[in-house]
């Protein structure tokens, strides 16, 4: 493995810009390190920026035969680079009604958060790049998503008691791989990334090349659209906070009915997301709004499935009850 981490690494300028916008200087930094190209380029840039203040966090999902090899490669790479290495094995099997991808993602974030807290790192940096953001937006469009989906992946967010950051959302994958190959840095390729049973992989294999052929340089344009959607969503979130101050939390139905239907929907989405980390499908939310409009007598019952639970009437208010 080459030790040449000169400024040609396309991650370094992106990391510097992200720090100016989101985090400032950091005293202890964790990088989610799978051993793949994206996290390898990010780890090298982080080590260049914060020598001796970086720890690599590796999550062993145990979902494929190559997982042991990924863990071993990651440990060796960090040892040669002189970066502290922390690994955790998780049980990422999905439950009935839960997608395998969602189960693995939840397990991964829980493990990253736990390791970061143990290592004293307030920030965990993730290696998602411009191609990942474009795929996320195309996936959201294919599912008829609203603004939260069209906003794509945020460049910073909080979870598991730590801050997570995505400094590379403006950097194309080809730039990362090209730099690594030119400088002789080793990385692994996850074979599941080419499995077209997964929708995201079909987008990567079929749609992305077609967009590139028709609209060269489309990735930053999709990223710009995602930023516009994110800005609009932030404004809707601010409006929801104002409206929920009126309705109370959990929301009081009579106060909800004083709002327009659109503002009711916005407030309810925000309440469900903030209080229970669930998102109502369009049909579920429409039914809930209809029930709220009709709920003018004491005997009116509300019981609507949303996510892994139900929205129910509790006196004059709504409540969300998770399934046990």
C-alpha cells in the first residue's frame, strides 16, 4: 500500500469544505471503514487532515462469506496506515415485514454509534459520494417519494448519540477510484453491489449509464435538485414546529382541524417522524386525515396502521402505539 496521500486526493478539498459548513475542526474523528474504495479514500483524507486523531470503525454484518476477508483487509490497512481500528460484529437479520437493507442499516448505525462513543469520537464520517446521492434521488423518484425522499441523503445528521457526516456527496465515484488506483492504494469490492436483485443496484447498472449517455455531468445537477428539496423540507419542518406548538404533542384533533388539510398532513408527518421515527404512506396519511375530519363525536374510533405501529385516538388527542 502506498503512503502517498498528497493533495491530489479528491476527498481532501471536499472534506475541508464540509468542515467549514458543518463541523469546524474536530478533536477526535471516526470514519466508517468498510475497506471499499469510498471509505478508503475518505480514511486517507481524514488521516491527512487530522493525524493521530482518527479511528476507523468497521461493522461486520456476517451476511456474506467475504465478510471475514473484508474485516481482515480493513485491519491490515489501518495497521499499515497507523490508524486505530475498531470492529464490531452485528446480527443484521431482518424481521418479518422489514426489508433486509433496512435491518442491516439499523444494525450498522447502532454499531457505529456504540463504537464512536467508546472511542470518544463525536463525529462519524461516512463515504457516500455523488453517485450514491444520484442513485438515492432516482430511487426516491421511482417510489413516488415526497420532499424528504427527494432531498436525498443529508450531509450531516444526528443518530445513536453522535453526529454523522457525509463530506463526499459532491465527489463522483470515478474520481475516488481513479485516485486510489493511480496511487496504488488497496481496497475491496463488495460482490453484493452487483446483485441486480436489489433495486439500487439495477439503478446503478442500467439507469445511471443511460443518464450519463443522455446528460453528461448529470450527477451535480441531481445533487443540486436534492439540495433544493432539502431546503424546502427544512422550511416545512419549521412550519410543522409552529403548528405543533398550537396543537400540542401528541396533537389535539380539534386544533388540527383548525389548520388546512395540507398543514395538518405536514404537522402529522413531522410528529410521527420526530416522536416515533416512522413515515406514513400516502394512503395511510390520507385515511388518517379523513378520520380526523370525521372525528367530531366521543364515540368515533381511530386505529390506523403506520409503520410498525398504529395511530389511535386517545381522548381528544392522537397517540402512536408501536407494535410489541
